């Protein structure tokens, strides 16, 4: 090194800034990392070298960081970087809470030790909101190691012992590194591969005040008595808050659980109770059988409460539905649904449910819709309990959630994704099986309409640059939380539907998933394992992996553009993105199983024709006599289609003549696709309105609800921009097209679920637009209900009736009092939606604050309240201010990245469309730093605002011209619509 460099190194040491040397003998007290002290004396630097020294220090620091992260690079004692392919780099270990070095640096656990079994003894104290625990973990050593690293968070560990094989137990020190939610034990001598060992940890903790871990809950019964209970929610990363464990899906083990309780409580866990004994302390110890299957930690569950149950034996499994005692009468439908669905899955998967019992438990205060804990599925009360007079729409909610969670007993529990990057293997499959099973077991619930709608909505999200692949790398807890979104659930389900529709024969898909479940039973898998199983059983042979990897490894979906010359049809694919993107985003290719029908045969399944588009473009032949083509038959494919000017004109003309030329799914998909293309700027809004002209004649639920949703989105954007003249034109347009159908709706009981959905959508829109006959009917129905609450409002009409009533301050207060007394969960939820729709800002403040406080209105409902408040003109800025002011309290209750936080962010920002609001949202979330600034949902929110802004710039003047012109024309008269 030259003279300046020597002086610089001396200067660095003089300033205590030696970047190259590290040792544990000296470390600055403020640093979590260790540094080596200067190893030789330093001469004071000359003035002429100071500038060079500063530059040198910057360069050395930068080079050191680069070299540090190079694989195979190590640092010598002298501090000089040297390439070494055999000697691994000694990591910079962080400090544990007691000041010792923590022996692990990564968020993922080492693979050297694997748990075999856990024995847990838990003693909850529901008076003081604490619990004590003893965890005995039996482990196998897979590789020589001098450390055991596992997870533990907010656990006060008071004692720890360790023993190897049959040797004596000795006390050990447990180190904690809170930043990574890990604990560890270090050893002076290596544990040897093949050894067995036991770690016993005694600890205590507070019951969680949020909705994860081992948390406290409560409810108040009809007499006003408050009851305390405790329940668990461990997925994805919260088992570590209840007991020390290897809290990653691949570390499967068996569990033996014992819970000490007071006499007036009962307990539940994954397995049946084997015995209950009285302890000297006066507590009872309930012991449960050891799990007969290896489980991931996130599936462990226990409940301490005083619930009642109804039961039924199904195929050698005892199925029970638990609730608080006063709601037992609302459990019958869930028991019936669970019993039928369990029998269906046993047959469909050709593998019997492996446990002796299956409990479904309604928890009064529960954030998720439900959780698939093996043998002990927990639910919100609204997703499990329905009264005997409940509507088909309310029963559909319960049956859907039960079907989803029961499917998880195979997809997720029996076969589990290896890591959270493949969460879709759990959630996409459970979502798909939820709809498939309902169509088979409860066809009257018409799940196919619901499934169609959720496919449209996930495509809206997946068209954003800020979306993510179905299978995507995640490391941090926040990233794992964010995987629980519609891409993992609904997109996963959508591509499975597409694959099932593509594979020849009705049973080929089923054979593939049976092969997958049997081959990997009890194990952990990755996405390719599924595709390989489907490939193995394909007849004729199909390379499923080659085709489907394009759908899971890259984000978004394709736009298929259609052009035609004579008898030749050319299809061209590109990445459909709402935001203009550079070439790196638009170079994606998919293997697309295109389906199509034409005017010669377009409705029945026998009309469907197939074409696999593997390249950027492809061609096929049709008779020249064909007048039009409709691609993506029944919308089973996960792509959208642009037909070009001629193609759209042909389809629009055909529909205007006869709407029955296409299935209702195809008509709905045309509406969805053309709005998406308009939002992108590829199709003019004039063309959108041209297609919608046919809707005067539309009576089917899916096309009508899709059109109303899309038009309502535009109406609400105009409202937030205070474009009142355009709102008036839009109102006239909507009532002109759908007014006759609105007027044709009845207000009595309706048994057909599809008609209930249609009626609910139409009357919600009509009353939202203040159509007089609608608001009058709703107010009359509310007054009758108040005077005689035994007179029930039909379930599908409750939300619209309560929302109209809540616009009156006096009726809002009456509804609020009824809400506090009601015990019917579905009805209470509809009341809450009504209360949150008021335009009285004082009442909005009250309901938001009550939701945050959690006494009268449970905090689990706060995301729903914020979403509803945000839709209204009086509430949308109010809700945004509320979220900003209370952000820290919100992320105390709902984890950063969680679905609840994602919902809140989307709710309060999705209707902004101005630069001022964009700047405000950007500034707020940028200020949060580690408290949420890096969330994907924030990027989605910013992108959505920009898109709203862009749509308005492109279409506002055109919209004004078109709607004004339409408003000036005489209203079309259509014959009465019959059902």
C-alpha cells in the first residue's frame, strides 16, 4: 500500500473506524455487531492526506460490503479480502438480549436439527391475561452442529434443560434475538448427526391482545354477563408466540398437548381428549391424544372457553360444531354442510380424513374468516352460524367457508407447501375445491356465479405492475403476511380451473391430484411437485409443468388480441398491464389454452373448440361463413380478449339482436373485458357504452352485477371529484338501462339464490342513486321491522334496508340500539354495513372509534367499517384521516402486511384520482418507514390512484359528451321483464 493509504488506515484506526478487522474483544456499546480493536499503533495523519483518507474510507467501506456478500470470500486476520472456495465466510453475528453473540444471522432456520415431537403443558390465567408453559421438544440431529436455533417471540423463558439420547439433563442458557423472533442454545462441542436430543423450556407470557398467537377474547351474553375465553391463530408465523418451536411449515412433528384450566372452562385441541385429572393446585389438566399425523406448527390449535356443541358421526369421524351456548340453535346448518362435504372429499380425494374428530368452532372475536387447524377449525361466528330462517345467500357464505377449510385438511394439512412462497398450493387449491365441491354437493347454492365474480376481481388486481407471481420469493414476516391475498387464493384457483377445463376427460385432473396427495402425504412440496404429478397421469401425455410454470412463475396474465382475414384467425398475446410498462414487463409469454365458440354453435359445451397458443402469435382456420368468434368459453381461462374493431362490432350487433347467443358467463366476461380494455386505453369508452346497449334486455345475475359494479365504480370516482353534472348524467344512464329491472324486483322472501343476488345488487344501486320507489320501500320495511322485530327482513335485502334507514339520524340511533342487542350474526353484520353507510360525520366518527375501541363493536369488524365508510361522499376523506391518525394503533391490532391492513389501505385510497391525493398518500406511507412503507399494498394503492387519474384525463370530456347526448335522447321503453 502506498504512503497515503498507510496514513488513511492509521486515520481510520485513530477514529475507531477499522472496517476490515473484527473481533468480539472490543465492540462499541451502541452496535449490535462486533468489531476488532486496532491491532497496531496509529500515527496522527498529516493534513495533506485527510481528503484522501475520507475517500479511502468510503471506498473501503463500499468494497468491504461488496466483498462480504460475495460467496466463498473470507477475511484474513490482517483484514485483506481473499478469495477462498473452501473456507466459508465467518458471518457477523448479532447480539442477543443478554449481550452474548447470537449464533445465527438468517431469518430462515438452519436445517441441522429437526423436531420429532412436542409435549406442551399450558396454564392460561384468564383473570390476569397471562399463561405459563412447558415445552418439551424431542429432536433429531441431521448434521453436526454446535447450536440449536428455533423460534420464540415475547416468551419469558425462566428455565431450560437439555439432554442427548439417554444422558442426563443439564441446564443450558437460552439466547434470544428479537429482531428475527428466534431463540438459540449454543454448545461447546458439536452435536453429532444421528443423535437424538431433548430441549425442555419453561416459560410465561401475556395472552395476546391482537388476533394472533394465543389470544384472549370475550363476549357478552343476553343477560349482560361478560365471558372471557382464549383461542389461537398461528398461521402464518404466530405459533412462536405461544410456545418455542421450529415455526416453519417444513418442520413437521407430532404434538401432545395438556392444558390446565379452571373447573368452569372446557378445552379443545387438534386431537380428542384422552383424560382429565384434578391437580393439587385445584386446576384440572385436560390431556389430548398425541397427534396421529405429523403437523406443521401453524396448524396447532387450542381453545379455552365454555362452548356448547352439536355432533354427528360421519365415516368414522365425529363431526362437532361449537358455539357460545345461546347460539347453539344456529349451528345445525354448518353441521349438515360439514358432514356432506367431508363425505364428498373422502371420496373425491380417495383418501379418508385421517383424524378421529373434526371440530368446527365459532369464536366470538376472530379476525380471519376461518382457520384450517387440523381437527379444530376455527371460524368467525358470521362464517359458521346461520339461523334456521336464514336465506340461501347467507347459507352460501357458511357452506363456502366450510368447504374451503375442509379442503385444507388435505391441501395444506396432509400435504403442505415447503415454504410460504408456494402458499397458493394451500390456498389456491382450497379455493378451487371450495367452488367445485359446492357445485357437486349443494348445486342450489349456485357457486359458479360467485366463482365467476371473484375471477374478475383478481384479474383487476393482477393487471397492476405492483402485482406478484403466484409463487414468489418471500423472506421477512411482513412479506409472508402479504402472500395472503387474492393472487394466492383466487388466481391460484383460477389457473386450476383453466387446467382442469383444458385436460382431456373429466377425471384426468382428479387423478393427478390424487396422485399428488398420495405421493406426498405427510410431506412438504413445491409447485413443480404438483405439475409433475399431473404430468405422470396425463393421457395422452401432456407436459403440464412446461405449460403451467408460465402461470405461476410470472405475474399478471395475457391479453389475447384477435384479427381475422377470410378463413384465417390470428391470435397474438402480450402481458396485459393497466400501467404502461417498459419492454422487460411486456416480454412475458404464456402457454394459453385458448377456447372459442362461433355463431354456428356457441352455447353448449360441445360447441367449445381448443387452440394452444404457445408462442407470441398463432393461427387457426375457421369457415369464412363464420360471422363472429367469442374466445374464452364460459370464462374458464385466465386471460382477457380484445377482438379489434371488427370483432367487437360483430359481437355487439349479434347481442343486440339476440342475447341468448352466448352463455351468461360469456356475456359477463365481455362486459368485464371491455371495461378492462377501456381502463388500459386500448378501447374507447364509446365502445364500452355501445356494448352495454344490449343490457336493456339482460336478466341474468352475472352480467347485470358486473355491469352495475363497473358503472358504480365510475359513478363513485365522479362523486369524489364532485363532478355533479356528470353524476346526474350517469344516474340517468344507469336508470335508463336497468330501471325496468329494478322496478320489477319484489321485497318479499325469495328462495332462488341467483335471484337474491340479482335483487340485492339492483336494489342497492337503485337506493344508492336515491330512486324514490326504492328508498320508500326500504324505509317502510325498516319501520315495520322496528315495530315488530319478530318480522324478519329477507337476508338479501337487509343491507339495503339498513343502509337507507341509517341516512336518518333518528333511525341510525334506533338501528345502533338494535345492533347492540342482536344475537343473529349475519343480521348484525348487515346492520353494521348500514350504520357505516351514514353520511352524518358525527355518527361516522362514533362508529369508527367504537370499532377501534372494540367494546360495543368488535375490532375484527374495523376493516369492514372503514371500507364501507370510504365508499360514501361524506366518509371517504374522513376514513383516510382516521387511518393516518390511528395508524400505529391499527398495526398494533392488525399485523403489518396482513390482509386486514391490505384491505384498509385499498379502501381509503382506491377512489382518489387527483395529483394532490396521490402526493398525500405517497408522503404518508413514505413517512412510516419500517411501520409499513414497503408493503406491496402501498404500491398497489399508488398505482391505482395514478390509473384513476389517467382514466379521468382520457375520458372525462368524452364521458361528458356521450352521457349528455344520451340524456337528451328519449328514454327507451322495454317490455316488462319476467323472471
